[in-house]
C-alpha cells in the first residue's frame, strides 16, 4: 500500500510539472505616466480556459524602499489580441489615474491565487515611473456666485483639487491666478490685465482676490457701473480634459451674473426686465425713446442709451441703427417697428432678438456663457 501511495504521488508530481510547463507568462512593456496611470501587457502561451483575468492582481513594488502598492485597473480580454502566428495570447492592463503616485524604479508584480502551487504567484518586470504630476479627476472649479452692487463686482469661486502636492512631491500645485483663465462679458468695454480694451476678456487691472475659507476665494473690483453679464473660470492645465473622459470633474465653469441678490426681491415683480415708473416692466432687448433719446433695456435690466456707429456691441438692440455686425454698430440701418416714447408707461414696446452678433470671438466666448 505504501508503494502505491508513493507511485501515485510521483505520477501527480510529474503531471503537475507538465501542466506548469504549458502555462508561460511574461510581462511586457510595463510603464506609467505623470497622471499616475500604470499600463502593461501580459503575454501567455496556451491560455487556460480556467484563467479569469479579473482574478489577476497587479502590484507595484518600489525597488529602493520595497514599498508595495496595489494597482487597480481593467484587463482587455478581447480576442483580437491573440497572436495568429503562434499560440501566444496577449492581455493589456490599464490602471486608473493616480494609481501610482511615487517616482523611481518599480517592479510590476502579477499574481493569480488559483495558480500559487503552479509557480504562478509572482511575475516581475522593472519599469521607471516619473511621479504623479496632474490629473483632471481631482479638479473641481465652481463659480459659486457673481453679482454687481453699487459699482462693485463680486465673484465667489471654489478651487477644489488645486493643492496637488498632498498627493506627491512631484505633483503640480495649481495657482488660482496663474493657472486659471478668467473670462468675463460686460456691457461696456474695459481694460483687462493684458491691456486689451474689450467687452470680453480677462480680469481687469484693478481686481482684488482674498481667501474666504479653504479653497474658496472672492474676487472683486470697482467696475464703475460697467455691469458684468457672465463670469467664467477655466483651468489651463486641464485644456485637454473632456467631459466624456472625466465625468466627475469640472475643469471649467460659467455663471451668469446678476445685480445684488438682496435687491432682486425689492424689484419684484419686474425681476426679468427693466422696471419703469413702478408699473411697467420692460423686457430685455426692448427699445424705446426716453427723454427724446433712443434707449434700450440691457441684459442686466438697466436702461441705457443706444450706441452710435462703430461703437462696440453684442446685440442689434444696443445700436441706434438697430444693426450690430462683427461686434460694432453698423451704419447700415435695419428697418424695425417704431419705438415707443416713454413719456407715459406703455405696453407696446418693441422686442428685439437677443442673439449675440459679435463674430467669431463672440461665438468662442459664448461657449462659456
């Protein structure tokens, strides 16, 4: 009986060694990038039907410190990766962003629990990681509020995810001014920080910014009653981050600005136009004659005089000629319905299309409004 057990054990050992020889596994092309993404290719020979790719575990071991990091990601199990000229089968692995944050020499390690006894517990291959730099996954910018009050503009912003250094010493720490493009749209032209005289540009020269709480700031400036219609912020480092790739992050945000929120209730029921004589509410874009001067209701519910030829404009109703072309009031007058004089409140006020007419640059800025 003892000899039979010995013979059985010998045969089992031979069969196991033959099975082990069939399964050949190699790691090819391990690498990582500055977003903390690890990728590699697993080369196998005669892939066993019992092999479940989801059970493969991937780790990265720092060679100097021997510190291990579990790498989460997805295996590509498409049949198209099979080598048609041999029995080789390839499986590609791509990790999540920020899976590996450190810098230096690492070993990619793959293990498969079901094959521990077959010697397939550790497959190793060295690779160098540059260290984590930036990921859109952690960024979330928001214009919390913006409004005009007593000739001063106020915008409150949130800059979540800018302090990347807490993840890695190689990370890019974003600056709320240098790394963010701010775009504002105003009723009148102003001079921004790069010297452009424009109704659509960056922050003005006289802005102030101060911290309210962690990652929350307020930006203000004296705008001399030049009302800001919208305020946008865009992270420059994240210019290639798309909503499809990063659905849970926000690298740009735009908010339409109002007058002081506390004063809106006082102006009811005319909260969507220009109030006149306490009884009349004029729609935005309405044109009329006030004290013998052609006037209109602005997008921030203010009554202003229409503009002369070659003046900057965004809408037809801002021009005396009723024709805004390529961002300027044209001398070619459009024939429109007769304006009403506001000597007494009247209901028959001319309404105009509020579609911007500012050419390509206006269309581009319109993407963020």
